[in-house]
């Protein structure tokens, strides 16, 4: 699914109107019917409905919804805010249609003064103040009304976006002046701001309503961001040759673990094998030898001479992929060995966890990273790489895109809706995964999966995209059986075969 910016959203509407023999008013009616249908399915006719409409097309949508619900037998009270005496054409036309509706309970056009209605727990508010066209924080009377709604016990349904929330960048928005919706009914496609963790508090449940906007425009549009879908991943997965053997399926090197952190090496190595690598060689300190041999008997061990840490680089000529970082520790000897390993490795690499923390402590080394390297930081690890704390999720995303472009690298920023930032400035969001995966070792599993795919010959972008989707899908399948509270990282490896099977269905 492509994620359009605010300008493209307007272009999509305009293109649909011009090329599909439909007026803007009729398109608004189509959207209103979809919105009203969902609201009427959830709340009975006895529910008091209060509609707040702004002067633009989002307000026009809200007025059309109010009319449809009034005609269906709901007690609907409408407030249209026209403080500058300037309505959009379609909003004005829907105002006329609404005032002609005899079933409407009450209509007030607010021009100067406004006395807010009582909003109790039984009331459903339809928020139609402002949609995807908003480009500055709410202030004045609108901000006061938003705060009044948020403080009330009513349920709120927002049309397209909660009013006050901007389509993309909310870094400098005034957070208390954004509607906190219980349900957001967004038109046609998700908006970028909906994928940011710090905006989830405003969205409530999100539903995307297909109102049949032009598929030709959607297909042809070039978007910076998109949301992965199952068919995208399915099209990238390869079928194994019947004559495949471990040599043709690639050998991966996993440099992981330190004394007391053998578990990270176990998880990453097992995940790499489960992802399909023909052979995995795990480089780990001597103290981890027995644990690794018992926990992952399928792996071959390359024992570091040091008892407790990774202390010297190894020859990588025979490997198809190298992963470094899980449980590695941040010892300065390990740091020197890491950068030496990076300099001498010619095959695709994945860096995670302590490999990234070491780079964060030696930021000048970032310039020595080879093109095409894959990095998988969570938010804190990324901020260490950047050398400062990001100002919210959008700022972190923008920095990750810039870092990927600057280093010609693949930066997989982990979280709910993990996003792969590519060297060409694109961002691919992942829809799979859940809060049960917020557990130690989950990231080590992801590193192993990506390394396993790289070893089989997938390019860096495909390996990262497939890897993050399967990683989240394994978590979703595990949660169905185990629940979020009981999920542990090892369960992701256990359910990975089911995730592969699901994609191949």
C-alpha cells in the first residue's frame, strides 16, 4: 500500500474526479456513505450523535454523514463552524442538503459565539473539523473545543484524521490540541502520521475505507513511503531447486555472544538456520562453547581465542553473509576487532545490537562502512548512532532516511511498524508484529533471519523486507496460541516455519 503525502492525496481526488466521470460532490457522498455505514453498524439509533464540522471538505464529509444518519432515524445535532464566512463549495452544498433534511434534530452555524453542548458517555461525536489538508497546529477557539471534547466522556469518531493531527510531520505540533479519537475512519489509504508510535494515542482504532479512488493514479504514483503487503513478500520468496544442497544454500557467519550473553548467539544462530541458510558458523568466545553445542547442534563453532569476548577478526572469504552484534558486548578490544572485521569483509553484512552501540561510541567509523550494509537499530540504538536524541518518531524517521542515503546503507528502524530505509531515500513500513514481541532477544532473531536470507543470495533490500515481515508474522502466529504476555524470543523461531508456510499459501 502506497502512503501518499498531503499533496498527493489532493491530486488523487482531483484525478478521480477528472477521469472517472464523477463530481466532487458525488465523491464526497460516496465517502460519507462509507463512513455512515460503519458508524451505524456500531451504534444504535438511540445513540445521541453530535457532529462538529469545519468549513472545508472534511466538514462537508461530516455534514453529509449527519444527513445520512438523520435520515436513518438517529437524533443528530450539528455544529458547522464558519467563523470566517467562507465554506468550500462542496461544504456549502452539503450544508444546504442538510438544512433541507426534516429529520435533523438541530443545526447551528457557528459564526461568532459558541456554547458547547453537553457531551456525556452516551454521546458519539463525529469529528469533521479538519482532515488531511491541515498544515499548522490548531489554536484559538478550535483548540479550546478540541480540549473540551477530549476532557468529556463521549466516544469520538474522526473522519480521515483526528482533527489537529497533520498528515506527515507533527514534530512541532501542539499535542493537547489534537482530538483523541476512539475510531478513525481514514479514506482509501493510511497516512504517514498514522504509522508513528507517538501519534497512536490520538487514533484509537483505525479503519481504512475504500471509496474507489482512481486505481490508475494509485498504481502510477511514485511515493516515498509504502506499507508492505503479503503479496509483496510472496512475490519475492524463491522456490528451492530440487537439487539444492547445503553448499548452494549459502554459508553465514554469525559473530555473536560474550560471556553471560550466550543466549543472544543461540537465538540469532537458530533463526539464521530456520530462515534457510545451508550452513551457519557461529563465532563466539570459549566460555560459550558448551552452551552453543548443546543449544544449536546444527551450527559449526568458530571459537574465539579469548575466553569471554570477541577479540579478533576472522577470514570471511568462504561466507555469503556475515551478521555481527547480538550479545557481543562493548569491550574496547571487541570494538577494535569489530571495525577490523567490517573493513575486511566483502560479503553482505548485518549489524545489530552491540555492533551498533560500538559504532555509536565511535561515530567516525561510520564512514568506513561499506555500501549496502544492513543495520537494524531500535530507537535508542539509532539515537546513539546519530549522537543525539531524536525529537519524536517523524524526526527519527527523517534522520534514518538521511543516514541510509548518506552511507548508501539499509537502515531497518525497529518498532511497531518497523521501517526499512533504503539508499534511494525510500521507506517501507512493516504491518506485521505485536506488543508481545517486546521481549529480550526478539531483535537477535530478526538479525538471524536476515542473515539467513542474505546467505541464500537474496539482495539486501529483499532480505530485510522479507525478514522483517516474516519476523512479525511469526510473532502474530505465536500470539494466537500463547498470548502477548507469554511470548518469548524463542517462540518466534518456533513459529517461523508457519510464517513461511503462510506466505507460500
